[in-house]
C-alpha cells in the first residue's frame, strides 16, 4: 500500500514537471512545501531523489538563456551608443568643414575675366622722361602707316597735345624729375598710332635709353572740357607722384624704332578699381644715313598703338554664399538633435530593461525562498 502511494506521487511529480517545462511557467510556491513534508514523513528512496534532480536541472536551464538575452541587449545598446558617437563626430566635422570653406572662399575670391569690345579708348597718358634728350617730333598717324623719315635728327612740326610737369620723385632719393606727358591715341578701329622722335648726345652717358610710363586717362591730368580748365601745378605734381608710385616704368633704347602695342586691363576688387597696361614691343634697327659728323647725336624712335579693340575686365567674385552655409549648418544641428534624441531613447530603454531584469530577478529569488 505504501509503495503504491509513493509511485502515484512520483508520477504526479514528473507530470507536473513536464507540464511546467512545456508552458515555461515556474512551479507554485506550495509545491516545494508538499515535497518537503513527504520527505519528512517518508524515507527517501532512490527513484524520487532521481526525479528531484531532474527537476532541478530543468529549473536551472532558464537563467543561462535569460543571461544570454541580457548580454545580447547590452551588446546592441553599446553598438547604438557607438553609432550615436560616430554620427555626432561626423556632424561636428561637417560643421567645422563648412565654416572653414566659407571663410576660405570669403578671403580668396576667384577671378572672372571678360573681354569688352570698344570702338575707341579713352586717350591714355604717356609720360616720357627724356632727361637730356630732346623731343624732335610727335605726330598722329592712322592705319598703321608711318611715312618715310624726312631729314631725321632735325625738329619737325607735330600735332600732339603735351604737358610739361616737374615734380619731386616719391621714393627715397626724392630727386627732381621732368616729365613730358603726351595725350595718347584713342581710335582703335582706324589703327591710330603716335610716332615720336628724340635726339640725344650719346657721348655724355654710358647707356642711352628713355624711360616712359603709361596711366589710364590723360584727362585725369588735363580737363578736356570746352572751358579747358587746367589743374594747378601743385596738383599736377602730386598726380604724377601718385602715378609713379602705382604704375610701372618701361624704357626704349636709342638707334632703334620701338613699336609698343598696348592693351588695357581693368581689375575690380572689393572696394576699389585698378587699371593696368600690358604691352607687346617690337624693335627694329634704325639705318642711320646722316653724315658722319651728325651721328654723335643718337636718335630714338617710339610708336604707340592699341593692340586690339578689346578691353579686358577682371572682377574678383566672392563665391562664398552665406545662405548655403546656414542651410548646411541647420542640417548638421538637426542631425545632432536627432542623434541626441536617439541616444536619449536608447538610454531610457536601457534603464527600463535593467529595471525589468532586476525586478524579474527579485521575483525569482522570492519564489525560491
């Protein structure tokens, strides 16, 4: 009779364990109390103790599975935080690069070159520094044609507008200078040229050359209104000092005909405008046919002409667009905000899962006790 009861309780114990394994539920709290009472009232046998050890093994297989899920969740949490940090670093770098590019473009504008076709130029000023040389003639010719020389070396009639200006040089030596300023050519369509002839005694110097300078408008020195108003001598001197300070000097040598072809370049900057002349020169030797006694005075010949009817305009353009930079920065800050919100939700989810895990662990301990 006693053996029959023990067999029945063993079958009930095993059936209950199998049901608990299938449903995944924990055994009720009173179950272990009944088993303890049976062990106190009855002598433990071999077979029930074997069933109890199997129940302990089945109960012990739950926490490792739960532990693996917790590790997996923690791993994904770390990965999400790493992604957040990566996105934050990329956004900060993009913001820094955007600001750097904007400042770089702001400080280094690009050049826009255009060519404007004109029928005539404003007559430039041709400032000649003859020194001890003497201007023999200055005439306007057209269509690139210069008539043959008649009695070279003697003064001849001219038709150029000229001004003599004496001033103190702007640089360290501050010596007195004399400039003959000639009103330059302007009719580029008819190929207007200015032909000049100088004479200089070459025995007085080791090298013989005449220096000249070009500036934008002869009218800056001479007012060409109908009233023919002229600047005072002091103002002319100051103007020539400023020109020498800002423009380049060139020379042409004696015994040659130097043909100067000019082109005008206007550069517009942020706050001011600059004018520059570019030149192409061609030098041809002069065949002096004068008597030997007259060759002590060396002759200089210079021709000035516009190269083509195109004026080059260079504009400095700032390509930095503040609105593009603001739009990019707004996108960067929006990405940072989204990443921060994502990180906040991730941390909240992590805390929630941690609390749930601790709560489940506490409930298990309470059930075991």
